[in-house]
């Protein structure tokens, strides 16, 4: 971020840290912030995306942000991390690295633990104005199963995850989302595998051509959000990234409905 963008980021971060907005409050609109802070909308969205990634804001709908709700549980005191005494490679190629770590939990004897390192991944759920999500029907040979997936792929070295998310949607589906917002980062198998996953939600899309990644694409379809619980029950949603993204969307909509009802 440039000096102006950094200053706006620091201003909004300080406001949030000072409690200027209460937990659950709706954050000022992009139009309001653009006028107040004299910043372009594209630069402002970079700031907001960073605040979302840091957990200081939540995305609620298209270009709508809220201060995260209050959390009653705190961080326990006195819990110490494990000590990493050393590590060595057992196998390493362009797709996967297998290591053996010498670890020491607090108050216990050290032992060796296998660690698998995979790639950094970005996955996107693109929604349209008809409450449908852009998905692909694909065959996965490892579980030997067909299922629905969201577009996504590996973050290339030096590439921003948001750029990966946009690139993968275009390559795999031929659609380009009009907006893209980061909603959560997570690890799919935290006990043994290191593979950071970045989840994005896009709104609106325009058709820009045919998919260029034909191996990945399979059959492309706009799937109604109302079908997601049924597809989940049938075991047809494959991959943790697809499940995390869709559950995030459904949970946010339910929370908004509860709030509106109150």
C-alpha cells in the first residue's frame, strides 16, 4: 500500500481499536469513507480487505462491513507452545514436502512427528443476483467420486491470494467476478499438514470467455444457495475449501436474518 492508503488504513484501524464502533455495528459505507477520507474506491477496498483479513471487520453482503460481534471467551493464560527442536526433509518435490520434526510439548519428553507441507491455496465462492453460486461438477480420482466444487488453486510465488482467486475463477469457469472480498484464512488439517487456505467471496460476474483450464473445469453451473444443505447431506460438496466458503455464506445470511427479526 502507498503512503495515502497506509494512512487511511491506520486511521480506520485506530478507530476500531479505540472502540469508536460497537461490536456488531455496521461500518460506514464505501461511499461515505471515500468522501470523508479523500481516497479512491479501489484503494479503500485494499484497506478494507486488509482489515477483514486481520479480523477487525467482517464482510456482510456486497460491499457491506460490520464490526465483529463481541466474544465472551478469552485466551487462557499460562498455556505454553510446543518447542520445535529441529526438522529435516524426508521427501520434497514441486507438489508436496514431507518432513520429520523433533518436538517437545510442555512438561513432556520430546518425540518425532511427521509434517506435510503443501501449497498456499485460494478458493472463491462467486454469487449472482439470483442467490446462486458458481460451481463445477468434477471427478476426483483420489476418492473416486464426482462432486461439486468452487474454483480455486495454488498461490504462485510472489502472487497475492486475491490475484490467485480472481485468476482461478476466470481460468476454470470463464466468468470474472465484479467484486472480491477475503472472508477467512484457515488450515484444513492442522495436526499434521501445513497448507494455508484463503477463502474469498465474489459478487456479480461477467462472462469473459471459455474456460482455459479444461482439466479443472468439468461441468460449470450456477447452483442455487437453497440447494447447498441438500448437496451437503448427499455428500456432493467436495473439499474443505468449498465447505468452509459455503458454510460461511449460509451462516452470515442466517445471522443477518436473526438480526433483522430482532
